[in-house]
C-alpha cells in the first residue's frame, strides 16, 4: 500500500491535506496524526471494518480495546450511556487534554473497537490538527498509538514512518508530541473511579475534581504475575519495549552511577553495545556506553517528553543492554516509572 506522508507547518495542516485525511477516514482507511500525548493511528471508530484494520496494521491483539477520540464534549453522550456526574465534571476540567474516561458503551460502538467489552474509552485531545481531523471525519475516531504493537509509542513522525509506512494510507507529520506519554485512563463505568493508566493528568489533579480515586493494582504491580489482572486489557502486554535488555537501577544516585559504570564497562569489554539513560546532572559521570540525557532530574515534563524517543534511539544503534537511572515517583513521576518499568519487563536492581 502506498502511504501518503504530509507535513504540517508550525502546527497547522493545509486544507487540502485535512480533506485528504478526512476522506480516507470516512471511507474506512487509516491515518496517523499527531496529538499532544503521542501519535495516534486513526480509523472510523463506528466502522467495524475500519477498526479491524487498525489491529492488523499494528499487529495489536484483538482483545486490546481502542480509545475513541472526539472533538466535541457533547459527543460523549452519543457513544456512552449511564454517564455519571463525575465524568461530566472531569470532562469540563480536563478536556481538551490527556484524559481518557471509560464509560458504558452504546450499541452504536462496535465490539471490534472495544475489544469485545461493553465499555468504551473516550478522549478529547487538545491538538488542533487532531481535533480538525476528528470533526471532519464524522466525529468518532479510534486512535491507539501509531506504533507496531509492543514497541515504544511514537512521539515523532519519524517513529510512525519507521513502523507503519506501507501499512496505512496516510501519515501526518506535526513535529514532536509535546507531552510524550499516553493519556491518563480513569474508569468511571462502576461506582468507584479507578485509574487504569497513570499519565500527565495526575491522581491528585483528578481527586481535586471528583474526590477519592484508586490506582488499579496492575499499575505498579508486576502484571506478568498471574494473579494480577489489569482492568485495561492493554496493560497486560509487553509494552514500550526497546530491543535491548533494559534494566533500571534504583537507590542512592552515587551508588546507581557506580553500579551502572561497572556493568557498562564489563559489557562494553565483551564487545556489546550499551545505552545509558541519564539526566543533565549525571550524564558527565558515566565513562562507558552511549549516554543520553532526558533533561534535568527535576524537570519531569522533559523526562516524560523524551523517554520514548531515547528508547527508540537505542534501537537505532542496536543497543544490546540499556541501563537507566530511576526517577522520583512524584506526580508525573508515577507515569514515567509505570512506562519505564514495563519497558524493562520489571527488571530493577537495587544499587
Ligand atoms: P493506546 O491507544 O495504545 O494508548 O492504548 C489504549 C489503552 O486503553 C489500552 O491499555 C487499553 O487496554 C485501554 N482501554 C481502551 N478501552 C478500554 C476499556 N473499555 N476498558 C479498559 N481499558 C480500555
Ligand atoms: Mg499503545
């Protein structure tokens, strides 16, 4: 399949390209577009055949449901029923933005979009291009991350081009995703709200609006354990994983640096390629391997925005081993560590 690749100019896509994207989506095709979280792979969420195409292009397991993206908050009621007040409140405060809500679905949403579930995930993104595309394409666009399943989510058009050229109809290059981590998912389909995936809208921010919420136990638990079944089916799969073997080092930062240096030396001497995920403060303290800084340690926004790109950079140099410092589990740090732990298959060494 020929993939059309077009570029936005300073965040604005020309009319012709917007119309091409809308026509493709309306006729059941696939278009990858930028959002503030990560790039999404869009298809008409109400068209069973179109959403099946997403699973095929990504190699996504069919029980892993898709998030339906809307451009008008009122459209939530067209696809969800029994919507609690808390959902309207959250929508008012956090939409447009990186918050996905799980609600009971209406019949209009095909089970192929919801992975067979009777609930539907809904988000209204902030990105102008995303909103334009959604509203011109019927208003309900399923858009999981635009990567091959299992790989780190794409935060730049190059990542989408590498994964999906030849498999989808169109890719829209809108520059770097500003946030860099997928949306926070909160389940409001039952009495007690539960965070299924942490993201840039933090637990504290949600609690400010609707009171107590809990994390699903799979958020930080080792979901590879048989006894923890995540409520978001997608959270059980190996995710965000670079090709190399990633290990997180935790503990006093001096010890972490010493341990990583020791390991990196050993492995480099064996002739293998090593990648190190560091910060501005520590990058000068490593003596072996390919060192990448995610920014200043206190700047969680920058760490979140750069994480997936660094994992992909290490794939490009075929790093055999990757060692990462650990990050504080403050507000956004929860989301960063959730992704990093999954990418590492929960390999953590206490230094
Ligand atoms: P992605 O679109 O790649 O960011 O992945 C979407 C995430 O949302 C996956 O982890 C899904 O399992 C989760 N998700 C989507 N719909 C639902 C739903 N109805 N119930 C629970 N989790 C969902
Ligand atoms: Mg994904």
